[in-house]
C-alpha cells in the first residue's frame, strides 16, 4: 500500500513573461520544483505526521514522483489578486483520517482564504465524524463547537497570495500539502 507517513506544507509565488515559467518559479520558491508532482484528493492519512518544510524538502529526490494536494492560481492582469490555499483538519482519534482542502481564486485576501480552507476541511471532517453543528453559523462559532466535541483536535492552513505584476507578467501562486514518505 502507498499510505503517506509524513507531510509538509509549503507555498510560493513566481512571476515571468511565460505562464509555465511563472509556475516553475512558484514551485521553486515552495521548494518542490525537483519533483514530478501528482495531485491527489483530500484525505489526510491516519497517523500521518506533519513535519517542517525544511525537513520535508530534504527528503525529496530529483525526478521523484511526489504526491500532493495542490492549489494553484495565475493571472497576467496587473494588480489582480490571486490566492491559493490548503487547509487541514486533524481528528482526535489518530486511527481516523482527516481532511485536506484546497482553494484557488481571485480577490480573496490571505486571512479570508486561510479561514475558508480550514472551514472546508473541518466541516468535511465534522460531517464524517457525526459532529452536529449548524452550517449557517459563522466559522469561528463552528470551530469552537468542533473543538468542544473532542473529535477534531487541530486545523491549519497554508496560504499564498500575490497581486498581478504591474507590467503584465504572469503571476502564479501555489500552496501544497506534500506527502514525502510512503509505507
């Protein structure tokens, strides 16, 4: 089985006259440009350990097939705000899986994007665990309810935002949860 045992979170921004090279520069800033990235969906494996980015990038080898949950957004419009964000919700029971969510879009500031992805991940996990809540309440209230249930112990986000280059260069933002050790 290929079940990740470790994950790290990273993000970056790149600017270039070519869209693809802008993406490459964002990956470089994130420290994951040496890998062949395969995007996967939203499950945080049971028992998976979150490690620092500095430790995670040291585990990567050039050309390696690397699984990640990635959010990516780009623009060539001057001053247009682009955002990418990854959210994580971790269950209290280490034998249960958690959720990773992603967002990519325009016009959303860093704090709002971070809150959104944390909310999405925590809400997916809460519904899986049977935590009762009112979906119409504000995230701050639901976040407290999730914690009080004792079923969700942590949430976090990794966010990258940037304004489009004033001269019209491609501006790309990436955020990723990178799985670096498989069973």
